[in-house]
C-alpha cells in the first residue's frame, strides 16, 4: 500500500510508470494543487502537456473505497457521453491514483455566483441523473455524504454546525467565529432552514 506520508519525489517515482504509459516524459514534474480536503491532488506537467493526478485517501477506520467509487462514477459518465467533466485518462488501483485532463479554472468569487452559474450547475445535475437507469449506474457506490431524504440533508447540516461549536479557540478571529456560530448560525438553521423539524441532537463525530 502506498504510504500517505511519501515525499513528493518518492511519490513521483512511484507514479512515473503510469504517467509514462500515458505519454509523459521521465522529466515530468508534480506540484501540489491546494484546496482539497481528503485526497491529494497534483498538477502533472512536462514540456509537452499537463494533467491532474489525484491520490485517493484511505482511512483504516473507514471501509469506504473512495478510489473505486470515483472510478466507477467517472467511467459511467464518460462511457455515456458526458463531456462536462475532466476526461479520465488512466487509473492505477494499487497506488490508488487517477489521472485526468487538466482544466484551467479558478474558484468563483461570491459576486460571480449568478443565476446563470447556478443554472449551469443545475443542468449538470440533471445531466448526471439522466444516466441513473443505466445498468452500470447500479454499481456506483453511494458518496460519503449521500442523502436520500430531507431529514438526511438536515442531519448533515446539523453535524457540521455541531463541529463548529467545538473548534479550539486560538485567536480573536476564532472567538468571533464561535460567537457567530452560537448566536446566529445555529439559531438561524433551526428557525429558517428546518422549521418544524425534530431536533436530532447529534454530537460532533469525534464525541459520539
């Protein structure tokens, strides 16, 4: 099993055979792309091309196979003609990595989250759901926070709010954030987002 603690150079040596199979040279370089939570994501580049390499996280205490779930999902969409996703170029199960086409982009700023952008996201969701009756769709595992009812959605939100309440205060900014959660976010959730919903009284995952 590939260690999560490998240095960047060691990791590059381990994945170089996969990269060379897909046209990258021995002089390929990796650079970390920030912003992910569980998985490590890298920009792959040589003198001719670039791609994205995703290294899937595995927690010994979590039985979910994130690598296999995402591979099955990508294969389903690509084979059904969905092209509004980065093209999957290659997979290596032992190393738990996926290679994808590089898509230039950046996060939207709040003012850029317009009605048009929301509709674009909604069209993508609709496009995905059109494939739900495909035979291969039955083999896709549920995502880590998949929800199939309003109650399940509300339970996830409550768990996340509960986590914010136990964040360690190390600065005045932390204290201000904690006060916001206590005085505004949590009351606002129950008063506006979940009227009439029976409170689940869930604790943060580490306290259950």
